[in-house]
């Protein structure tokens, strides 16, 4: 019979969960294991927790369907988390699929769904498929960021039976600005009702992490003259041609900043001083620079990007190069306590997810070190400010400031 290890904050959250809940916890808080434990209990089973209590086989078996990101599906992270529950032994079928495949599950009936991360904001295909599934199955959702605005909660409010449809919610709570060409929300009404509904849905799992975060910004220089040439003249100094598009302009500004010798030297020193380092970067030219540093320092090298997914080297010292969009989620590492952000991501969520690769409940370290290389270049400063506001950097808005 299953005997599952849970931390106190997980035990407390497990006791509060109910059908239609959103389990809210930060990256590395252990939401997956709590979700699996709740599924077991929802099937009429009981589990030993930390060697205490009574184990009982499920009396009302259901298939378990987990909707997650493609990265987590491919990494088999959920299968690893499910091992202590011995689902196969009790003939419980567990299917792990991605959000991109959610539409294939809309005819599923009387099963249990775990929706990993909040992907049902708005009124798109994922939200419509979610609502069809929620009507015919039991479900919970796991999320670090369940919603920023009240409209983000509309699908889960409907799924919990609070409203008939999106129009019903809007009629009861939304006031639009007058004389606008398209609908723009001015304010919400009957906020007390929405707060009560949200509090019923959310099961917040706060916990004090074992490891202390040590965040250090390492200031580096940049080529001011070349930067100004690109910015003021809108000129591509690499291909010697004019630049019109905001995205291309920002790319060139970042290339001037991120390929500067002072930044390379700072990265070299940090890698030299730390035996095992995970490095996050954005662009291919950065990858090539970092490869050169690892080679010069004779460090074992691993990579995760759009073309390569190698394992972390099984050596005493190594460098693991990770492209943000490819490797910011879906894997964990407790063999190091050091991450270097060679360049900043435009995405706040990517930044948090990337840091979470080493910030795990079972890390053996008391301190985790996060180094961010940052210059005084305007684009570096503005990206940093957006991330501090927990927002994404907007290229068009930045370019429009000229």
C-alpha cells in the first residue's frame, strides 16, 4: 500500500482540496504530489503519510488524465511523481498528455483530470475544451499563477457552476467604458461575490523554502558608441543596412550588449569560481560564446535548446547551457546551487520557472545563488524593470519611446 512523504504545508493543502479546486503553490512547492494524493482519496482510497495513518485501496476507481505542458509530458516528470502510488498495481490507468491535445479528451466521462498550470484564460479552444471536460469529470487544477484579473477566472467560475456562461458573468460583474470602438472594461461590480467565489476555489499552499535565495546582479559594461549607432540611426552594424522593425532593432541592441567583452569576462569568472553552473541564455550567438568559455575552462558541457537535449554531465564540474524557451520548465536539478542568467528573458514567467529548476523541496543546499549579468544599457534596464513589476518586456513600447 502507498506510503507517501509529504511536507506539513502539503498535508495541510491536501486536507482542504475539493473537486474544482485550484491548488496554488510556487515553483518547487510540491503541487504534483499533493494533486496525486488527492486523486487517490477521491477514488475512495487512503494513503499513509510519512509512515503514519492507514493505507486503503481505491473503492471507486477512475482513470487519471493529466493535462500538462509538452515539456513535462516528454520529461516523464509526472510518471516519476506517481511511482509511490503504485497505480499499475491497483489497475489505475494514468494518461499524461499536453494542452495542445486537450481537445481529444472532450468526450471523456467519469474520470479524474489534473490540469497542470492555468491555461484556460479567455475564450479560446483550450477554455472551451476545459469546460466540456469539467462538466463530465472530476478535476482539480495546479497553478503558481491562477489569474491576474477577474476575467481570467471566468472559465473556472463557470466550471464550478457559479455562472451559466461568459455572458452571465459579464452581465453580473462587468461595466464597460462608454464610447469605445471595442469593449474595454472600466470596472467590476459585486466584487464581494467574486472574492467569495475565488476564495472557495483557491487552495493556497504557502511554505517557507528550506534554501535561502541569494540574488546577485553583476554589473557589466557595454559598447556605448555602437549601441547609440544602432539606436539613433536605426542601423544594423552587423549587416550594414537600415533597421525598421522593432523586434529586429531590439535584437541588435541586445547583441551589442550581450556580446560585450566585459560580459564575457564576468561569465568566465563566475563559471571558473563555481564547479557546477546552469546558464540560461536567449540567442545562438550567446550559446557560441558560452561554449567557448566552457571549452577554455575544460568543463564538461551539456545543453538544452531547440536542437539539442543532452543530460547534465555526470562529472564533478560542468556547465549546462539552457535556452529559456526550451528549458525553463519540465526538469529539476539538485546537483548544483548556482544559476547564471547570462542575459535576461523578456518573460517574467520564464524567469521564475528558470530559477525553479534548482529551487526544489529536496535540494541539499541551504543557499541557492542566482547571478544576473546586467549593464546600464537602456534596453537592459527596461527589461529588468518589467521583470521587477512581474510583467513581460514590450519591444514595441520600448522602441516607441524614441
